[in-house]
């Protein structure tokens, strides 16, 4: 695994952005761009990430970014890839779509699925703060069970959509999960994805202080708990092979997983969570890890 | 008559200008700022390039990866992540005056 000195020192985002203090997405984007390097063209739909890039006239990032309407991210990326192919630059320049969970699991799923089915040579990264944050915390398909949002005042009654699995079903060469609290793992996954041909999908859990309801200083801790409880395992599916990532390996043993309550009670969005929902979390986590074990044994 | 093509190129050039402090001096967002105790800080004490958790986890890219690490308080939002993630508790959040 890379260490702190292996990471590129160049920064691609200038300080002084509009992101909230303690925003994990800003951190995730920072290291994704470092791993991708300067020969990258990005496309971004409406989201907090749009705002990070700044208002008209000035921008914060040193790379080319095409802002695209909500539903079109996958199509916009395919368009950029086609034009690069036409110019003979497709092998040199990496095309990356970066979108929120609303823009991925709900609004952009059709264009993304189309691009994946066509085998468009690009990386699609979804930073998942588990709601429509930029418009004031409305629930998305990626909001987890029991979470309070502006549109789920009693807590969400449906579980989180499993987007990495949906992308895996497209038979693309690379699907990975990541987490803003595991920077080295995230950095390596972007570096790896950059060198694979075809459609690559990386789904990154992205803690959000105002949307989740915790002190900004705790962003890394909260994100870490999602993985330490076994709720958000880190893995890759590379050419059909399932690989459990290093930070998650010890959680194969259930006794090494922290109780899910530790993660839930640290966030105000779960303050009214019912025992029944906690039970559902526990059975979900158990089933998820049984499946991981099965996959590791049968390949 | 205006030269539309030229105007368009001008707009494009301005749209694409990356600047520091696009959102203004974000250091004004918070009263409390991180202060590093160099007697505790691992690279400052050992003179070796190691740790740099404060550089690693800063979402605002305002910490430098040097010995000792420096924090650009003009843009630091005072989130406190660096304080939480410092393995030796060398960082505390204080009211400091800066230029
Ligand atoms: C077609 C369309 N519908 C609605 C909006 C308003 N809108 C802008 S950002 C946003 C939320 C995006 O949520 P998500 O993709 O999860 O990203 P986040 O803001 O959470 O980072 C919405 C609803 C829009 N810009 N375009
Ligand atoms: S609302 Fe959440 S995701 Fe959006 S800028 Fe603030 S912390 Fe980041
Ligand atoms: S995290 Fe703490 S010990 Fe490590 S470099 Fe920063 S101040 Fe020094
Ligand atoms: S308080 Fe937050 S913004 Fe300021 S240096 Fe520490 S991590 Fe960066
Ligand atoms: Mg979101």
C-alpha cells in the first residue's frame, strides 16, 4: 500500500473553496485528482461538487471540467471520449465523471448504464453523501434506512440502493468501493482504474457534517466507523475477481466489527432510529459478510 | 460591430481562470484555528519525513508537507480534522491572530 510520501505533492484544487468545513467530498476529490494526474478531463453534474468548482469567471481546480445537466453525466463522458478518439488522444487522456449519489443512483442511472453497456472507456466516480445535499438534504436512493432527511421526517423506511452491485451486473472490468476516511486505499483505486481499459466504477462513501449531523472535526472518524462496523466494506471486483481491500480484511471475523450503534448514535440523522431498524442493520451486515465470504471461497 | 468569436474566446479564458480563494478568505469562517506544538509534532521532533496526517486529511489543502508542517490560516476553515487525526495530539484549536 502507498504511504504518505508516495502521494503526489502537487495539488489540483486551490484553497478557499465554497465547501463546508470538514467536507469529506473535498478531501476525496483532492486525492482522486492527485492519483489521476494532469492528463485528465472531468465531467460533473449538478451537485455540491459543481459548487466546489466555483462561480462564473473563476474556478478552483486546475483541470478541465465540463459541467453537465443532471441526467447526462454518462452521456457527456461518452461524448468526450468519442472526441478524444477522433483526435487520437484517447490513450493519453483519462476521462472521469464525478457525481453525487442523487446524480448517480437516481437521476443519472440511465445515462451511466448506457455508457457502461457501451463499454465507454472512462472512470465513473460517485461520491456518496447519502442525500441531495446541495439542495438541503432530500432523500435519495442511496439514503440509508432510518436516516432523517427533509423528505423523510420520520426516518427513511427503505434501505440504501446497492449501486456497486448494479454496475457489476453490467460486466464492466472494474468496480470498487472506497471511503474518504481511507485515503491510501482510495488513492490506489484511482491509480489502478486509470490504467484499465473500459468502464470503471468507484463508489466512495463521503461523510457530510451538516447533512449527517455531527461536528466537522469528526468527519474521518465517522467515515471510518461505517467501514469498521462492517456496514460499508471496501472491495474491488477486477475482471470478475472479488478482492477484499486491506482495511476491511479483519472484518471477515464478525468479532472484529464494531457495533452498528456506535456509527448510528454519532449522527443526528439517526437520532430517532427504532430498534427494528437497528435489527435490520445487523441482519443486513451479517448477510453482506456471508456473501463476501462465499465470493472469496468460490473463485 | 463586435467580433463575436473574439468575445467568446475572452469569456472562455475568464471562465477557466483558477484562483486561490474563489470563495473569499475562508479563514474568516472560524474563530478557532489549529496551532501545532512543535515539541510534540513527530517530523518536527525527529527531523524525519513521517506522519503528516495533518497534511493528509485537510480537505482545504492548506497544510504543507514539510518539516515542520505549516498551515495557511488565511484559508483554513477551522474544521478541526487535523487536530483529531494527529496521532500525538500536537494540534490544538485556539483563537489566533493572523495576517
Ligand atoms: C434537472 C435538475 N433537477 C434538479 C436540480 C437541482 N439540484 C442541484 S444539485 C442537487 C442535489 C444533488 O444531489 P447529489 O447528486 O446527491 O449531490 P450532492 O449535492 O449531495 O453533492 C439538485 C436536486 C438541477 N440542478 N437539475
Ligand atoms: S453539504 Fe455536505 S457534501 Fe455538500 S459541501 Fe457541505 S459537507 Fe460537503
Ligand atoms: S499530524 Fe501531528 S505529529 Fe503528524 S505531522 Fe501533523 S502535527 Fe505533526
Ligand atoms: S482545521 Fe481543517 S481546514 Fe484547517 S488546517 Fe486543520 S484540517 Fe485543514
Ligand atoms: Mg448527495
